[in-house]
């Protein structure tokens, strides 16, 4: 697992561009609830990727490792194959702390 994450960071984080979208609402509405109420959020949470024209998994350049496309989110969102988030918790091993820091 550690080797996969390390290779992933080297290949993905430094080669590709990121697109950032800030999802939120007013007052006491949480970000995940606002996201889930959108047609995009509903389709993604139901796994209906064809409706979103979500790209299919592809190999990283120079490897045979097939990696899916995904959205990065915080702890308010569910963990799904299409929605990834940093490792949760305190007192994480240094490796995971660095991973979280690089992904934010």
C-alpha cells in the first residue's frame, strides 16, 4: 500500500493539473449536503458515471498501473471510488501526514 501511494504521488501530483471547485452553502448547510442536492452530486453518489461523462480509468504515463479519475474531498463527504479524501485521525504515521499535506 505504501509503495502504491508513493508511486501515485510521484506520477500524479507532479504531472497533472488539478481543477478546484469549492462546494458550499449558507448558514448551517454542510458542504456534502449541498453537493448531494445537485444533479452532479446525485449522479456521482449513485455511481451513475455515464450520465456525467466521467472519464474511464487510464494507465499512468510510463506504467501499466491503471488509476481511476476521482474527486478530492474532505471528511464531510463519503469515501467512494470516485470520491477520495485524506487519511482521517490524529497521531498518524509521518508517511500519512505527508500524504495528507501534499493532497490539500
